[in-house]
C-alpha cells in the first residue's frame, strides 16, 4: 500500500492502439487513442511520471499531424465523390449536349 506504480498497462495499450490506428490511416481513432493514453497514464501514474510525459510528448507531436491528415482525407473523399458523380453524369449525357 502506498507504493508508486511503475507503469500503466491500460495507458500502454491505448498508446499502442494509437500507433496501429495511425498505420491503418484511421486518423480519428488514432487521435482519440493518443489522448486517452495520456489521460489514463496521468490518472494512474500522475502527470509528472516519465511514461505520462513521454505519451504526452508523442500526442502533442502526433495529434496536429493526424488532424491535418484527417482534414486532407475528408477533402480527398469529397473530391472523389464529386468526380464519380461527374463521371456518372457524363456517361448518361450524349456527347455535345452538356452545357
């Protein structure tokens, strides 16, 4: 009793999930997992613990990059949807009748 914890298995799991989600290009889930790893480590180990600080540092580095990638992937998806609609419309329209 009263012993300080050396690690948080749950926080490490969240961090590992974040890395995997990032690799799978599931940026929204990666962001959530990075933030949850910091929150969990902070609750279980304290904000001054080396593990918490390492997770916080990684989250501070990764989250802005992932948010940018998430915005870009949403933009690309909208462009692709527009291109598909335009292509479908062009197939339906006889040549020379588009205004």
